C-alpha cells in the first residue's frame, strides 16, 4: 500500500469515528492521522461518488463550521442536504459548532 493510500485509509478510519450529531473540522482529523488540514481537505474533496457511502465525509467542516465544499458546487449542496437530513443546525451555510462539535479525546 502506498503512503498516499495509507494516509487516505487513516483519514477514512478517523472520519468513521464521528458519531451522528457530531462534526469535526479538518485540523482535528489531521492531528489524529499525523498530517495537515489542507491534505485532509484534499483527500476528502477528491473522493469519488462511489466512496460517498463508505464514510460520513459530510460531517467534516471548516474550523468555524462553514461547509467549505459549497465552493465545489453539487458536492457542497449534497453535504448541506445530508447534514440537514441528520438534524444539524445550520446558519448561513455554517454548522452550529457550539452544539455539534465532536472531540476525539
């Protein structure tokens, strides 16, 4: 397994630990897998549609709660729709981090 695919698998494994009702930001995932937030964002934004059902990728947002994938078009709209469907409070395209932030501790 290449180093790149090992990191992707670590990111996926970590994202799978986010419970219903919780969200995390890219930096939290990065610190769990020994990477940086930009790389985690790159891995998640590079997911193909066939991978969408493997992990709750939509529970990862920017540190301030903003649904940063909205700048990607359809994927961002899907992320927002999935979060709303699960009952997350979203105000102006940002998840309420006071209510929904999950910590891996």
